[in-house]
C-alpha cells in the first residue's frame, strides 16, 4: 500500500461525497440566498435512514434508497416551511435564517439521536458491489469506491443539464431578483420548495453513499457541514463544476491531513484552506464576481 | 427597557431628573441582590459558585448582545475564545507560576488577535461565512486541545489555585464581588456606547449597510471593534471560569456551550439592554431546578431558538415591553429633552464644542463643484456609462434626467463610491475622489439619498437625522464610554441642531416617531435632514419625488431650496420635469450612458433631440 495513492483514493471517494453536499448547498442557495446550517443533517438523516431501512428492516437496497431520498426531501421541506420561508417573508435581507437554520439543525440532530441512539450502524453496499479492496497502483480500491465516484459525477452532470432547462433559468431569475421573477410569472415560493426537496434528496444520497464507508451515526452532520460548505465555497457558490472540483480538493486536503498528522487536524486543515481561499478570492474559483445592489 | 417602546407620538415628560433616577432603580435592585447574594444563601459554596457562573456568563452575553443584537453579526465561536482564555490562564498559572491577574491580562490581547485573524477573512464576505466558520472554530479548538500534550489532552489541566492579592487568597464570595464589579463596568460602558453615535452607527449598519456607508461609517472597522470587545470579554470570562472550576477540560467548550450564549441573548432579547441578564438568568434558573431536562437541553435550545426568531425576535424584553405599551403601563421613550423654541432661541444657548444651528459660513467656504470626466462603466459586457462627462457648478441645483436604463442611478453610484468606474475620473472641489470606497467618499462631504429611503426603522426620526453627524462628532470613543462632560454637551448640542434642521424642513413632527412609522412623504425629508446634518458639500438625490403627492413635492422642493441656500450643491435624478424646470439651475440629459445635452432647463427642454430621446416625441 502506497501512502500517496491511498490519499488519492480517499480524497477522490470522500471528495465525491463532498461534491454532492456542495451541490445541495448550491441548490438551496440559488433561489433563496440562504446557506443552510442543516445541510449536514440531511446527510446524517440519509445515512441513518439507510441503516434503518436497509439493515434493520432488511429492505432491498433500491427500495431503501427510495425511502431515504423521500425522507430526506421531506425533512428539507419541513425546514423550508418552519425555518426559512417565515423569516424570508419578513425580510429578504435579514440574516435571521442563519439562526433559524442552525436551530433546525440542532432539533433534527437531537431527535435522531433520541430515536436511534449514539451507536454507529452498518449500512450495506448495493447488490453486486463489494468493499473488498484490490491493489491498484499501490492504493486499495474496491468496486464500491468506483461506484461512489461515478454516481457523484453523473449526478453533477445531470444537475448541469438541469440548469440549462427553463427550470434552471427560472432559478437564476429568482436568484437575481425575487420580485421581478414574480412579475414574469415565476412563483418563487414553489421554486424554493422544489429546491429544498431536491437539495434534501441529494444530501441524503450523499449520506447513503458514505454510510458503508464510515458507519451511520449522528456525528456525520457535523462532519459534513464544514467540508461540504468549504467545497461549495472554494469552487464558487452556484457552480456545479466548482462543486466537483471543490469536493475533490477538500477530499484530498482531508485525506492528506489525516495521513500526515492525525484525524484531529482534518478540520483544521480544511479550515485553513477555506480561510486562505476567502482571503485571496472570496467569491471562489468559478463564480462570477458579485455585483452590489443599491 | 424603555428603549424598545413602540408608541411614537408621546413626547418628553416634564420631570426628567426623576425619570433618570427611576430608570436606575431596576439596575440598583439587581446590583444589590448580587452583592447580598452570598449572605442570603448563608455563604453556601454551591450557590455562590452558581452565582459566579451566572456573572461570568453574563460578561460573554453582553458581548454577544453587542455583536449579534446591535450589529446583527451572528458569531458562534464563543466556546473557542473562552477556551483559549481558560487554557491560557490555567497554563500560565500552573506551569509557569504566574499570578491570576497578569495571566488574565496577557490572555486578552492573544484572544483578541487570534479572533481577529479568523474573523477578518470571513467578516468581509457575509454573515453566513462568519457564522459557519466561527461555529467550526469551536470544534477545531476542542479537537486541538484534546490532541496536544501541553493542554493536558483529554483530562485537561487540574489544580488551578484561587487568585491572591498579596498573601491573601480570595474566597469564592470575594471573587463574586470582583465579577459583579466587572459586570457593572461593562454594563455602564456598553450602555454609554450604545447611546452614542457609535451605537447609532451599529444599528444603522445592521439595518442598512448602504445607509451606514453613506454617512461615512467604516462598516468593517466598526464590526471588528464590536468583535474585539466580544473577544476580550470571552477571554476574561475564560480566565475567571478556570479559577472558579479549578479545572479546565476540553469537554467544557463544546459547540453547545457556544450556542448557549446565543440562545440566552435571543431569549432575553437581542439588541436590548436587559436582554442578556434576563436570558442568562432564565437559562440558569430553569435547568438548575429541572434536572431531568438535562438530556433534553440541546433540543430545548433548538426549539426555543427557532420559535423566538420567528415569533418574538426581541425575546422576553420585547414581549414585556409590547405588553406594557399596549396596556399603557409604561411611558414610551421620550426624546432627550431639548427645549423646543424658535431656531433663534436654540441659537442663543450655543455651548461647548457643539453647533446648535447650522454653521452656514463654514459650508460656504467649501467647494462643492463636481466634475465627471470620461466615466465608463460596464456590467458583464453591457456598457452602462459610455464616456460620460458632466460639470456641476458649486452650490447649484443640478438635475440629471433621461429615460429608464440610461445610466442615471449608476452615475450616482459612481460618484458616491458604491461603484468603481472602469475608467474616467470624478473630482469634487478640485480633489479626486475616484476609487475611494463609499464611506471615504461620504467623509469627503458627499451625502446621498436612495430611491427607497433608507430610514432606520428601529430609531426615531431625530436619531435618524442624528446619524448624519456621525463623522462630525468630536468626542472620542473613550470620552463616549466614560460619558464625559464634553461628550454629554456635544450630544445635547447635536440633538438641538438635529431638531432645528427638521424644523427648517418643516418635518419636526416626526422627531419622536419611530422610523418604521414615519409616512412615506416625510421619509424623504428625514433623509435630506440627515444630509444637512452631515454638513456635506454636495447632496445626491435619487428620484426624491417618486411616489410623493403634489403637496409633498412642493414641501420637498422648498427643502431642496433650503439645502441649496445653506451652501450645498444639489444633484438630483428626477422624472418630474415640472419640478426640474422649477428648481434646477442646470440640467443634463443622459441617454444610453452619454450626456446628450447640458444647459439651463429652458434651453435643454427646447431642444428637439432631447424631446425625442426623453419624451419619445
């Protein structure tokens, strides 16, 4: 086993999951300008629901997946109803949503912890795949690793295509100016709801994908919040390509920090990289520079 | 508690001395209770330790109230800052034999600078970045102090001795008195700061960043000051916690610990004077008495935070004051008493360094002539301003007209520094102002109003005018904090001046009206008054007459004449041609980012190409 190629494998696999989380941040951010503190919780809920449906209830993988995606989408919709739309209705510019989404995240995390306890749970891989690793160029790679990387990349390509449809343009219009979009017959509230549904499902998928690798547990929420957002911010908020590259970057930084120092330095390393990018290029690598509205 | 009252109309009360004394009663009661607490509980160590914790947490809560409540910046890294203060003090005392007092003092700058290093990159970007990054700092610091050897790893640092003075070892109740004294100092300094121009600037910044910049507030700088105050308070709190607990361990500084402070301030009432005290007391009293709630603590935090942010953003204080003002129990806020008389009377009581009325001579000596030369500005390939040049004579009334989308507002934004032009120069009174940020341009004497009036809803009409004098007030931060004679005199004089400016514009009836209640027509006048207050050289107005009734337009026209008579140059964008013809000395017509005519109204409006571009005839 070669350390460098192993870091590369870890970086790509976890980076793919982070890219999905980054995208789920983007999807909500576009029509609302909200960045969601509970995004990590969707990942955690996805992993925990996968453990419940696939391991405890023994449902087939695909059925379990469908239930997980529904559950995560529903959680996201609840958040939109109770924590986001009420404060956005009062003022589009206030930052109350920072606090309300944080509050929602605390609530979800504690409900899940009360319901299923703190013990990590196993989650199976899809049928036909395995986590048995073979040595490829010095790194231990399993068929499931390849699956995770491919699925994440496909989802990102799909989102990019979605952006080019009329729905994508509508999202951009709402992002630009909610009121003017409304005048053109776009219903921003419905769009906001749809983005929460999609965002919840994608973050939930990230949870299902990562669960076999790390075991499902409640601390996943915290573990994926900062790196997932860092991936989105480094890539440039709103850019799918940026999310993928940001995801890989953060994945590699985490893997390298864990291999070089200790796991405790993982978040510190991500943090330093994020602050560095913010200092040099606050808008991220792929996003256009923001125009000030007066 | 009177500062959040919502009934705007009732004016000053006759017995102000007694009122001031009455206002101090609750504070005195709280102070007395705190001082008598040790003897009331029979010097029971457990209860004194609890009281100490309340006092220490309160220090942090006041800092959080300043940064989150008054500045609107959601910071969540309190756990990390307190941890650094705690560990720093503990290590210096146990491993290096320092005294508690020097260790505490040394930790403050370390925490402030460390906090600033993390805050500055994210504070520039947005509130969310700041919130997320600060939340993550808690986990990182907690992880690192567990990892490192010199911080004692998982077990932390034990055996921290009580502070000493000479050879006398302080008891827990002595420490309580020290903490109470610290609280008094913090509360007094902070309420002085909040009542000053700095406090008004903070609120202006929270409610409208652009309004703050347009009166010359360096917004990032002021936020950093508020953040430094919070950092220092966290550090001090950390130092005291280490000696009270005699042990410092990583588990004490969890994310939940940081969130506690936010929850406490939100529960009590963010941005109110009594909020932190109420919030900390509630959150201490309840869990201490209801032990079974412990395992539900976080869930309770989450639910309470969510419900309050949505239904009662002003927390308990807000609920109480709402109820009280609805039932008529409290007298609403009175404007600081200024004898209302004619401007001449006010003039007579000129005192100190303040300026009771407008100092016209000073304005007249300043050159408010404005020259734009070859300004180009593009947005994503669309050229909005194309080699735009115009000359505004000093002390004239200059109107800019043109069809929608011709670049009028962009021109104003370039002049006031909100946009930087791609090329070309802006010169004011012979000085180049191109390339300076908005607050710096404002400080050079450029005032502006916005298409939608930027009235601060939480402040009354007079305060809304007063913030115009932000860069003009002379009293330093130190004088304001100590509420020195000079600071008091200056405040009084400025209030008098703000009153006379409002009266001059015929809008003095809104002086005591809360910003959110000021009618649309008067909002514009308040903005103009704010500009006069700032003694700027030039006033830029963006469609000031939009949405006004004919009556209000004539009031506005009179106000602008007054401004001009006072010696300020006036530049306005306006669609009401009648109004332009009536008051403008000079008119520029802009079409597709270029000036197509610049002359007196009579000449300009008789040119056929102007009529075709502008009127479509």
